[in-house]
C-alpha cells in the first residue's frame, strides 16, 4: 500500500525513529500505527540482542529533586559511544526517565523500567531507542534518596551527578551551600561523610600502609603505630567530606563552612554516580 509522508511524519513524532525506518515500519504493518510501533520495538530488540556483548561505557547521568526537595534521584543511561552520549535527544530522554522515576518514586532500576511512558513501559521505550540509535543502551545505575532537604548537582557533560542530603529544611542559603558541597563531592570523591563512617577495613589498611612506609623510612619499630595514626589523621582530612578543606576557601573545612552558613548545618548522606 501507499504510505503518505504525513503518516511517516506522524510515526516519527510518536517514536523518534528515522524517516526511512518509519516508512519501512508502516509498509510492513500495512499502515497500522500500533503494528508499526511494534515493528520498531522488535527491531530494537533484535539490535539489542546482537549488541549484548558490546561495552556500553558512555552515557548520561542526570540528578533531579522533587519540588519540595525531599526526594532526589540519579539515573545513569548507558550507550556505546561518546557521539550518542552528547546527542541532545539522548540527553533529553535521560532527563525524561529521571522525571518519571522521581514522580513515581521508583525504588530501583527494575521498578523504573516497569513504569508507564507514552503508552508503553520505560523498558519498551528504551528498546525503541535502541532501534532508533542502533547502540546498546540501558539504565545501568539508579539511586533514590529521601530526606529533609536534597540538593542535586549535574557536572558539565552529564558524566557525573551528585545528591546531597542536608539536615536542615531548604532555604536559599543552604541550597547554595549544598551545591558547593555537591561540587566538592564531584571533584574530590570522598569515601565517607566523616571518620566515623569509614569502613573499619579501610582504616586497618591505612594503618598497615602507614606502618610499612615508616618502617621503610627506617623509623624505630616502637614508633611505627604512632606514626601511622598521624598519617591516618591526614587520610581523614583528605578523604572524608566534612574534614576536607573547602575548595573555595582552604582556611575552612566543609564542616566549618556549613556551620558558618547556618548553625548546626551538616550533611547526612550523599550519592555520587560517575562514568
């Protein structure tokens, strides 16, 4: 049957697929739009199966928070190439997934894939995108954070995103401070909020390394543990968020900066997702 340009354009608007793919889908389905959508999804499924063993190490990572600042999500949508990762449609699609996840408070990536999106499920829409783009794509990481005041940060290029939970209700001052903290987390990648939150096995390893270093420097055996404990203090300052020097003002720690913004203001937890 003859397929009109208007019908091709309509299917293209519905699915985002290329014009030739839409024309082929309508021809194969005898002009039936539902059948054409199914055809495109099957194409995406076939491409996904053929590329299952491909590395999808590129992508976009988007962080968003609810209007009341009490819930935040991070969605990482993977793809194979930097070219696709930088594509405006791919980035917009990732933003839309984050919006859906946030509005439904999806508990994990599987729950997100099962949510409705434009008459299909998120999982089916991802399969459609595989057919459109021709690359293996998927939600490879998803984080959700609930609290009193969540602050988001998306680093330039959408390759890294952060959520920070503050212990005081949202206002303009602590929102700005929270963004500074999120940028610090993005740049310095702390392993924990403070020393009390560091895994004991990490502490044991740092002490052992410190003692080995001191021993190699010829320090007396009786002094090794004391020297290692001194190195551990430096480790906490470099690697735990509240003890780190504030990158915008090295005369203050993050804890001191926050307390200066509002007495008692601090970080309860954070999420950092990076390619």
